[in-house]
């Protein structure tokens, strides 16, 4: 029977790669598979540590175990390299409007627009394994700069066959694995399916989908499970781990997931780049990035990084703990960097091209207590019911300040409404994402207008004629000079938002701003 080379042991916090030599120092006797101390990293089954009498210690599978097709049975000492196309495509669960039904969508990652225009077959055919007829979509439906999600039905399937022009298969693999009948997890925020060997972290929400109901007594006490709905004998639950402990980790291992506080990730750090879903745009011959991920042992982290096409001299600059700093030549206009263990867990396409693009300002929405949308401007009265309801598609911060004095500085979670009480004038409310202020509202006491002609100016602006011309956002900076004329400033900001203004009106605005320098 072949000796095993990919064995893990729970170290009190996470699964750690261990060699037979290291295990022999801890256990001078035979360790049976029934003890569940050592687990095969590839198939998830408990393994045996042989005794040390007159022979070298090694790990082996139990002859009576259920699964016989573990790759380590063949005697391979290393994983096969990730190949272009091993990265898969995101599959996510989507709730219908009534929240009692759901369906699945397959994400087609961005493909170079020149390639989409050049291919001969102009259709995408997706065939779930559980049905007879495929879902067919026109290639023109695919967005060039973001993931395009295509409906693949409400019935869970263990695999999805994707048929496209052969030139697109390096981006869109032909076989995509779906949820397992034994149970699969989906990210609670994005709805994306976690593939086998993916990491699960404590205190994070997931969905758990399983064929047949889940027996509660089979669940460790530190896992929270709540039924949501049922469809075609598939049961859907909310799922959350409250602690990092061995019972929870072993239960997740049976589902082919790892409990960890440090999931595998790829983080570019140089050069300056624009990030889109699964894609990094940059304009240099080299890129520096971190690979992060736990699973430490004396022989290495177990986290593998593959680069396609493989450069002649990728450089590992430094390794500290679970973080590795790499420098990779990007001589090709397209480089795929993937990271994982037995499977690709995360990947990015690095495209080298001129940085003409500018990133969109992240959206944020602010409403008052009655649901009325609030604009980025100065208000001289408090919001309805003295409440602001703030939401944004990305994590950030809500900052409320009185001049330079910060009154509130709280986390804003993506997709969750944040309620902030505004009970007096003289405060500024800002929404930050990263270091950028993406939304700003100021509540000021009403001051006497610096000119009695403000209303007359607004009447003139409302009746201006002439052609509409582009109205740049840089004008918004100059409106700070209209601090004592909030109605006029609000009129200008509406034009800034629309992007256009009548030619005669622009002349009036320019003359007002010039007179207030």
C-alpha cells in the first residue's frame, strides 16, 4: 500500500501539515485510523501511522475505508501542477423575491473583448448534469469588465458542462463542479459556492445546502444551523461556526472544508492597479504580490502558487509566517496567478495594458427616516424623523463630525443598513471606503444669503436656453464658494450629477463664481 505524503493533524487552532517523521516523535506507537488523529489532506479520511519497530514510520490508508480513489494511493509524492483551466467558475445561489425559493447562476469571468469579437461560435451552452436540455445564451450578453452571471436553473446539479468556442476554454473551463448532495456551503454575503478544500472561518455567515434534512444531533454544539426553505428535497440552512475547535473542524473536514482563521488569498501590492472581478489591470513588466494562507509545517506551508504562462525566473522575495512575498515577471500581456493546495482556491488574471481606465466611485445611498433619498449637498434642516439610513455595496466607515471633532466613527457593513441619528444642525456626515470620502452631507444652520439676488439667479437659470453641454465634476469643487447660498449650490449640484448644463446657464454660474473669489 502506498505511503501517504499529504497528511494533516489538528494543532489546537487549525489543520497543520505533518510528516511521518514529525508524527513519530509525538507518537512512538502505532496510531489507528479509528483514533481520527491524522487525516489525509486529499480525500479527508482518517489514516494510520505505522509502528516504529525495525522499519521507517509512514502513513497509510486503512484497507476498510469507503473511498478507494485517493490520489495519494498511487504513490505520488507531490501534487500535479495547476493547469490553465483548473480555476473553475463561480457558481452562486440566488434567492427569488419571496425568499422561499432559490436558483443558481454561473459566473462567466471577463474575457478580452477582442477575443469575444473574433471567435466563430457565438453561443454559450450550459448543461447541468440533472437535466436533459442546456441553457443557451448569446455571447454578446457577456460584459467585458465584470462577471456575467447566467441563470442555470433551480435544481442543484453536481456538475455543469460549459460548451463554448475552443478559444474561450482557457477562460471558461468545460466542467464546473456544483454542490454535493452530502452537503455544500455557500458564502453568506456573495452566495458563491465553496469548492472542496475551501476554508471556512468562524463568526461568518454561510448557507448550507444538503439533499435531505440535516439531523441536528449530528452537528457540533458550536455550529449554528437554522432552516430556511426546501426545494425538490434539498434543504437550505443558514450556517455559522462560533469557535475554532477540533469538533467543528472535524465536522467541516467531513464536508471537505477546512476551518481556519487565515484563508488563502492573493493581494497585489505593486504597481498601481485597477481591480475588477478576478482581474487586475496594471502597466508594468513586474508585479509584486502577497500570497496569504495558513497550514504551516517544517517542510512548507502547503499553499502552492502557480503562474501561467510560467516565467523563467519567478522570485520569492520573503516568507514570514503564513505570508509569502513574490515578484513575478509579466512579459506576457496576460498572466494567471492561482493559489491553493489540492485545488485552485483563488486566482487572478493580471492584464498588462495602458491605464486609461479610472475606477468608478463606489456607490452609497442615504435616505431619511421617511425613505426619501438624500443628496450630497448642504441641508439647512434636519432629515425627516431625525434619522439617516445609510447603505453601501462595500464595507466602509460612517464618520460624523462637528468641524474637526469626530462624534461618530462606526463600521459600515456591505449590504446592511446603518442607522444614524441627526438631532442637531452643525454636523457633517461622511461615508468612507478605504481612505476615500465617497459621500458627504452637511447640516448647517441657515444663514442670511450673501446676496438678495439668489432667488432671481435661480429663476434666470431655470429659464436659460441654448444647447446642453457637458458639465464637469471639477465644478463641484468651486461650489464651496456658494456656502452661504445653499439653494443655488443645490441647483448647481443637480447639474453636476446629470453631467450637463445649458450653455447660457454655465456663463451665469461662471460669473457668479468669479465674483465670489
